[in-house]
C-alpha cells in the first residue's frame, strides 16, 4: 500500500491506495472526483486528462504514487465555484459536446493547449493536430475545434482589454 | 419561432454538468458496501469447457465469491434471446442457438463469459479472475460468413445446420431476372461492408444491487432503453418480476446501437448481488468493449443492376451474406433484412428488385445494429453500384442519379417501403452548388501540379427512421411494439416535468424536448425539466435508437401536450368566464382572443390544484399521459459530396471538403441537428478510411485497443459544410424525419467514390487504408 499526499483543486488530500493504483482511480475512487473519466486504458483517448503541476497529463498513465507531492487540477477544479472558464463556456456555446464523456478531458487538453500556444495564437490545423490524443465519438470534432478557437480568441481579447 | 421555441439554436440545458465534471455515469455510481466484479472470459474462439477450478481464486485476498454458469442456470436464470423472428424463404423459422449468459459447456467467441469474480477492489477481482483455472478442449473456429456457410465448416450451434440462421428473400426474383435479361447494360459488382466496433467513449458498465428485505433489484446500466432492459430481464431471463426490478440508465456516454442490447453482464451482476449479498459493479475496459460489445455491418454482397438504353434503372438483384457472430443478439436478425433490403430502392424509381440474404453464425462477437443499422449497408451498396454504372456508361454520376430519381410522392417501392415525401433534386443541386461541382476539373488540375490525385464522389441516400408502426413491425416479426410514451406534469406553480420513454445519451433531449414545451405553452425553458432513464420514475417506454426520439418520442409529448392544453383552456375559460374556444395560449398566459382578459399560466395551474373553482365535474390536477404509435416510417434523405486528395507516393487520402445537404423534415434545434450530422459523417468517414475489426484465422481479435483499431481523430477529418432542405414529414404532428444516423449512412460511399475517382481504379474496399489505395494505384 502507498500513502499518497497531493494537492487536488487547491485542497491538500492524502489517502492510502494499492501501489498499482493509477492516478485516475485515486481521483475517482478515493476522492470521489468522478469528472475525470476512463475511456480506453491505453493512453489513447484522453478522457482522463488532468493537469499535474501545470501540465496536461493522461491520469491513466500515471500512478497515484507518482503524483504524490504534486499539484493536481481536475475538471471539477478548473473554474472558481459557480463560474465557468472561457474554454468551458465556449464548449457550451458552440455545442462542443454531446454525450459529455470525453468532454472533461477535451476541456483540460484544450486549456493546456491555449496556455502553451498563448491565447489567440491557434489556428484550425494546429488545434486538430494538438487534439490527436483526445478521441470523441459524438461530435466529429467540428464544434470542438470551433469552441477551442473561439475560447482562444476570447481569451486574447480579454487579455488585451485588461 | 420564439427565442427558445422550435427552430431556435438554444445552447443545451444539460451541458453545465458535463463541462464541470458533474455528469453522473454508471461507473460514477457508488452505493454502501459496493464491491467490484471481473469476468473470466474465453481465450479461445471455439472450445469445449472441460473443467472450471476456482479454488485458488477463492482463496485470494479480497475475494468474496467466484460464480459460474452452472450456478446461474441452477438459479433459473434464462438464456439470452433475439427479439425479432425472421422466417426463411421456405417458411421455416430462423435457427436460434442457445446463448447462455455464462457458458457452461461450449465457448463460441474470444471474450465469451465463463465465470464472474466479486472482490473488494477492482484489482483484486482482476487478479482472482486470472487465477480461475478453466480447462478447454479447443475446437476448429470459423470467422467469416463466407467460410461459415461452406460445406464442412466447423458447426457452431447444433440448432443451425451448416451455420445458416436463415435464407431470406424480399421482392420479385423473376421480375428482377427479366429486367437483367432484357437490359441494355448490366453493372455487376461485389460489395464488402467492413465490420466495425461502435465504440461509444463510455465503456459499458453496470451496478447490480439486491435488497434482501424487499426482495428487490436495482440495476444501474449504460442503456439506450432501460424499460426494454427491464422487460427482457424480467420476462425472458427470470432475474425478477418487473415490479421488483428497477433499471436506471443515468447519463450515458454515447450508444450508437451498442447499448440497445441486454448483455450477459447486467443479468449476471444482478444475480451475483443476490448470491454474494453485496452490490456488484462491473465496468468494461476498452479491450473488453472491443471483445464483447455487439459489432456492426460485416456484409458481403453480389449486385447486378440493369439499365435500359436511356440509362434508366430497370432492375436490381442482390445476394448478401451477413455475419451475425457467435450468438443472435437482441435485434440482430432484423438488421440485414428489414432494416437493410427494404431500402434497396434508394432514391431511385426501380420497378423490379430482389434481394436474398443468408445469415451465418461465426466464432466472433455477436453483430447487431450500429448507427444506421442496415441502411448504411444498403446505401453503400447502391451508391457504389450507381457510381460504377456511371463510369461504365460514360455518364456524369450526378446526371445518372438525376434521371433515375423518384419525383412523385407517395411512392411505393417494390421492397415494402412507401416513401411519403422528399425532394432529391433539391438536395443534389444544393450539394453540387456548395462544392462547386463545375469547378472540379480546374481544382483537379491544380492538385496534379502538386503531384496529388484529386477526386470527387457523391452519395444520394435515403433511410427509414421513426421506427416504427407497431402493427407493421409486428407483422414483420418484431417481438415488441415500437411506439413511445410521454407524461406531462404541470406542477401547482406552473413549472413542468416531461417524463419521456426516449433516452438521451448525447442527443440533447433535455433541451429539444423543453423547446417543444416552450413553443406550445410559452413557459421558459428553465421551468421545464425532462425526466428519463429510470423505470421507477417514467412510464413504460421504448427508448432511443433508429433516430426515433424526435419523430416518435416528441410526437408522444405533443399528444400529451394536446391533452394538457385542452384541460388548461377549459380551466382558463371557466376562470375568465369566457368560451373555451376563444382561449389562446401566448407568452405564458391564457388569453381570451381579441380582448385584454387573461390569466397567467401559473395561476391556471394553481387553480387546477387548489380545485376551489373548477368547471363542474372536472377532476383536480393537471397531468396527462400519451402513447404515440407512428403511422409510417419517416424517410430522411439527402446528398453528400466529398472531395479528396490522394498522395500517389503513400496512398494516403486527405478529405479536403465534405458537403452535406440533408432533408430531415422540420428541425427543432439546428445546432443540435448539425452536431448529429458532424458526428455521423465522422463515423462514416471512419468506416471508409480507418476502421475495421480484424480477427485472425483462429478467431483472435487483433483490433482490441485504440492502438490497433483506428478511430477517427480530429486531424483525420475536415470541418463540414452542412445545409438543410426541408420537406416536412406528413406522418407525424411535428413534421420531423430524424437526423441521428444520416451522416453515418450517406458518407462512406461518397468517400470511396471520391477515392476511386481520384485514382482511376474502382477496386478499393473499406477501410481504404494507404496500403490498399497505394496497391490499387499501382495495380497497373
């Protein structure tokens, strides 16, 4: 058994788990944060993407013990209570989700993408290439791409206005 | 159209929970004392079970129980069934082999369940499952329908001699033969429709809870139709009587057909919960999903299409072999028959059609409906054949289609369907204009300068939705009626709950159904809640598949709203001392037409429940139920055109543009409809370019993860150009045809027609991988 301590969504948490426990199962089973999903078990689909120390990570690819001491943000902690981030808002406005299962991973990956490229610096080709690690079966990606581009542009406008 | 009513692009009400991680899927459910299940599955495609020794597993840490099929059988749990009877052309009923939830003596595909382990943790259950020692005596396996029907093939079920399930036909064979004999030209082609795995992103899961005190079961499950699951588990599998079984399908992460069926795992987990005394949860991993979710398609067909000297299609003859896998899944028998061959007239006026379908058992996972279900197979076959004919005849493919279009409605085809309405010319013209069909040759020359082969391909599809008139499907062998139910509850403060038998697993019912209520009653969307997916809350309903939620599910809501409106007007007339016929509902008020007299909606609702001042003899309350049985199928149709570029050096295809011109009848929320098209197109492009289930000769599944089964990703598809051309459906009150499957039905032939057009070789099968396309280019 491993004793795991980490900061999740700004809150310090600790718990015991089997050594082999994956970060995604620690988040879901130990912490009850079921917004992070398991879609494939082979690090292909990206439904489990969370941010670990500021970087997008597939949480089915990391042991909970490896994340001990890290700062983890999940979909539940992305926005302040009662609020939506521009990426979340854009997914709703542009119908970037249908069944919602891949959505948390998509939003976490998209947020990381915009952070890395800088708001306003994305184009369709880049977004499509960057989404290579996230599979959606419902939307055909059309509206996901649209939502990410809109969020990126909105964030750039927001930054310019500020 | 109001701001939130029919036709408005309203953002979805359900999105908030999904974008904040607050969706509640089956695997998210947790109940006190819950334990985890893992299944022991057959590693062989075909084998006799000689012994099962679970003693080592039972002693492992955390193990609560190991249970087998013998115990399941001893407790009276029944075998799985196929719910649609098909008769062979000689009148004999289909040959259904036994499907035990857990095999007791013979396993018939890799992944067939043999035992279940229940343990404290997910990991412990898996460890113990690996320690269950099952001895097998391997038997020869057969994988394809073609091989399974050959003399001397391994016999899979004693009930089905030669692995033939049925030998069925539709249409007039002598008329089709005559048309072919007298034709000026006959196009002959062999069509392969590749086997697919539906792959909703949420793997199947179930949580079975037995309550000893009440002798009651609760089943959380990833289902598209929880009431049907309850009915089947109760009536056929003897899990529990319906009143002692609650089935809940909470948020469901996509279905595409794969979650229609009642699989062994739901039954076994409910039973295991009683046997072990603990709630039992099972969640498939992706490899289990590939191994056990029903697959789709897998047809091989021979086609002959006859033309007269004016290039009019005079006859069509089709022979199809369909692979149904190791067992007959719930609706498997209907897919290659009534959902397929009845659409073989397509958009064309064809006087003589005959189709013969033979279905076979094989040592592969069961095959059943996957998005489109039979209709993609029919469309691919027809549209590849027509395209091939156009090339042989030297006619523009658009013109060949145009001269053969059905132009008058209603139109009775020779294969049962009676098309009610449509305008195929309008969608063809719209798609050709959108893609700039005339400018193609110039674009092709431009691509050639860059060393690329550019191609254009089209597909004119028709499908049947709104499934379906109960008496009609009953006469064709269906074991259930395919109506839908709705209950509209107006609360005392005027807010509204709609309980629907439809089920949303991505379709956005919580928004579109509320838009309908807004349109009718003027109450804001926020005060309307849609309730679905729980047999304890919602009256019996038939669920969501076959693009039926709009055409059938919403029609039931319309009927219930009619009753609500009728009573509300009576109450308002009484309160306003006016004539009932003069009351109109506008902007949340009931008004006396042409006067300033009105009563707000909520006040009328309150009056219904206080019952202090109701018309003489009226019952208090305002709640109405309706069941709607459709009068016909609906017939969405349209035209898709793809433009592709093939790199002759690598054989890789890039989809440059894809235009879709659809006729879905009236539309409730264009944003949601477009989303359905985008998703369907991507699944169809996936079938055409990337996806294909592969079993090796021994029956091992080689495509059992996303590293081996190529799912379409964002950089495999373009942004789509979608337009709507509406002929309202005359068969239902909202004029809706349905939009859920069109994209997956119409797109594969457009892509393959475009690739074969680009490379000048018609022999390319799906999926058109770079290797296949390169080989076709270099075939000489």
